[in-house]
């Protein structure tokens, strides 16, 4: 699932090296937490977050029966969840 998210994000962002993806899996749900460069975050949220919504739709289809959620997280929140 993380590879899919990276595959979808890399072509549309300007700083692919700064992308960090963390996967939290449960029985019924999958949460994908993504940290991107601030300018890339603006790009993903621009135009009513249309691009982000499209990526979430693909992720949801790939998850099958489980509910998939993609969250853009702040740098401090992402660092705290890694500890």
C-alpha cells in the first residue's frame, strides 16, 4: 500500500525525496499517513483538494473490503507517531 501511495504521489509533487509514508493497519481499516514538503502539501490541497481526493479514491479501491484513509500529517505529528 505504501508503494502505491508513493507511485501516485511521485509524478505530481516537486520534492519526492521528502515524502514519508507510514501505514497503520487494522482488521477493518488502513490508515496511510503521509508527510510531504510544505509546497507539495499546498499543491495537493489546491483546487478543492481534487488531486488528493483522486489519490484517496484509488487507495480506497486498492484496499478492497477494508476502509482506506489517507491523511496528510504535520511534521511534528509524524515524528511523534514514529517514536
